[in-house]
């Protein structure tokens, strides 16, 4: 999800680490990585975790929070 409330859909593989997903977001929005935190079910997501370890399924949504 983008900061303005819009949604960005990404195709990812289960073994992809979240850092790659987040870097895509930072590049597209032209923002500093230090200013945004990503959360799933109100818990901060680790950059090093692969998608399958988070239990994400098709259609799940990650929220971007400005810090």
C-alpha cells in the first residue's frame, strides 16, 4: 500500500526476502527507507524474512506506516 492510500500489487515468489519487496516500494515512491515501517497484523515485518516464513498468502496486504 502506498502512503496516499493507493494499493500496489506485486508478484513475488515464496522464498523472496521482504527486503526486495520493500526496496521496490522505496524506489517507486522515491522515499528514504528510514521513514517507513511495514507492518502485518500490527507487527513490524523483518527485512530478512522470506515471504513464506511470514505466512503471507495470495491477496494478503502489508501496510506502510510513516515513522
